[in-house]
């Protein structure tokens, strides 16, 4: 369904809180490289309900595969020098589930009393693959829509929920001189990506021209007009959800 109104999952009351198993210091830290295996799938990857709260670690936090489950990695306050904010997708018996960075359609569970702060998230970006359209929502209301270029056959832009991980200067002139939003998602088939892009995340960025808008020509990234990208960079904070679907049941009013 199209985004309509913000919603925040509440933690059930009266249930015992599963204890957190000690996290070995030797666990890997989630970085820009693909996240460790074993984390559960996002149970609602195509849910268009806005996620209105993000979580920012203030020190390394152990990430588990379930409430009271196995610790698999640490979530650090920064990745590649960029402050990390991850959207909260669920709360259960004192534990908090977040979208996992450097993974596609995966979540991690964080134990109670973790070292983090919460921040409000007002914005959501919805990308529709069939109409090649990106719509920016604020507080559940569509603000602007733009045509986009998306991933070519075999390197399709991954479906599901991800989020804005951070921004980086344009690595090459073809990006139109506008900063790039790196997203939390990685390609569905990393082996299909050209060697020069190995290890790259899915990105939201501008291009040197708008000739291919509306076409499937990228290596999985989302190409936007330069003016549209500048507006999103000005308005949308890291941690904001980016949802990729085939099409919304009803076109947004800004389409």
C-alpha cells in the first residue's frame, strides 16, 4: 500500500525479557563490506508504512539474530567515518529490531539497555520500478516525484526496504558533480556487478545527463535528476527509509 500515516511498533507488556547472551569481543563489526551471514530476513520487506524512529549507536552494540538469540556482529557508531542511523522496524519484549547496514532485506535485534540514542525520522523515499518513479514523502505525505533510471536486467535495483546510510562526494565526473546517497542495501547478485564496482552499495545519485531517465541502464543504482538529488540531499537525513517496489497500487498525487 502507498504510505499514508506514520506508525511505531510498540513493545508488548507483561512478557519476560529474554536475556542477552554475552557477545565475544572477537565478533566482526558491521562495515561497508557485506554484513556477516545469519541475520534474519526482514519480515515485511515491502511494507510501505513509514518508519518514524531511528537508532544511533553511541558505542559498539552487539547485534543478535533474535531476541535472546545468538550475537553475530557489532554495530558501530560509524561506518567509513559516517555516523550510523538505522531505522527501527519492530520492538519485542524489550528488544529492538533495526534494518541491517551492508545487507539487503535483513534485520538485526539489539538487546535492552543498549548504548544508543533514538532520533525521529520524518522522510521516506519510495521507488517504483515499473513506472520508473521516485517519490519523496514527509510525515506520510507525498512532496515531490521524479523519473529515475534503474538497474538493468540481471542487475535489477533490489526490491524491499533499505535506508540512507550516508552521503559521499561524487567519485567521478559522470555523477554530475552532486553528492551521492549510499544506501544500506547491496546488489542481490554481487557476481553480476562489473569488477570496478565490486563491494559497492546500491546508491541514489545524479548523472551527467538525463537522457536515460525512465530506462533500466544502471548497475542497480537509482539515478535521479541533479536538481532532485540536491533537494533530497538538503531535506532527507541519514536513516530515512528507501522502499523499492514494482509499483504502488495507486500513483502518488505528485506523479
